[in-house]
C-alpha cells in the first residue's frame, strides 16, 4: 500500500517543484516617475507629465509591457530580437491635460492605432547596434491627413561611458526615418488643414526625420530597487524640420523614474 502511494506522491512533489522553478523564472517590474517633454514633436511648449508603467516577462520569452505592448523576445549570445503589437503615439489638436496643444487647432487629432513592431540588437564588445521598425495600421475613418498607415525606422548605436560605484552611464546616437505617410501625418499640412488652421500648406516626402543622442544613467540600490534618468535630444531634419508646425527643431526630453523588480 505504501509502495503504491509512493509514485503518486513523488510525482506530485516533482510537479510542485517544477511549477516553483517556472514561477521563479517569471519577472515582474513596476515603475513610476515623471517626464519633461515638448507637447508635440516640434513644439516650443513643454509639459511635465507623470509616468506609470509595468512589465511582465515569462520564462518563454512572451512579455507584456505598458510602453511596448504584447510581444515575444529572443536573446542569445550577442543577438536579440523582439516582436510586438502595441499602440502608436497620438496627438491632439487642442490642449487637454498633459497632451496636445492649442497651436494645432484645426489640424485634426492623430488617434492612437494598433502598431506592429520589430526590434533587433547586436552587441560587438561594449558597443550595441539596434534597429527598430514600426508599422502603424490605417485608421477606420480613412482620413488621409491623420489616419494613413505609416512606417518608421530607428537606427542607433550605444556604448557605456561610465560604470562604477555611482551607477552606469550609457550614451547613444540615433537616426529616425519615416515613409511619406509618416512624415505627412506628423509634419505635413494639407490644403484642407491649412484652411482650418494658422499654418500654410506644406508638402512632405519620406526620408530622414531626425538625428538624436541619449544619455541614460541607472543606479541600482539593491536587487529590487533602482532609479534611472534619461536625457534625450532630437534634432529634426528634412521636410519635418521645414514644417510650419515646427517651432523648435531641437527637441529635448528628460525622464526620471524609480523601478521595482520582483
């Protein structure tokens, strides 16, 4: 009788141990902070907005991140790949809380819509090369000025500048490119928009949107708590820089947040 019970009991113990090990592979994090940034890309108005976020990573590579969306990540040696579906940025043509600007009155709001993304990284010693591609789906109302599907590509290179008792400082250089629909959506002014707003009409083409540089400082307090600060600079270029909605080509953002991982 005891022998007949030993196999089921052993199986239960192995199953519980296996579940426990898998549970330890799950990673969770929450973050809170604030960001000082332009009210829209090209604006000279600024806003300080609160930031709240969370991330869940499974042992199988599936993740849920409030800043990215739902996706799957693969990391092996010096190569990493991440695919996800999330939500694109939006822009309001009136000031509303922490979003939008009255300067854009008459331009029409750009609604957030589903976005498909792919990120790839390759590490060469201390240097990390990264390419990020996003495709935003077309809006249901088929408004060409603000609702077209668009594609955006960001290329970056980063390297550690300091690592020691005071944390880690990473520096990064990047360039962003957009197709004709992307540049028209965010920086173009159609004849219809010009008639409703204070801006003259502005035709756009696809190409280079901006060049930028980031500084990221992170300081862990222990295995669970850490703080990070990011200073991001973007200098608009091409048809984006020439847009009448752009009041300042140099766009700067400062983000500070506390992260708790468990």
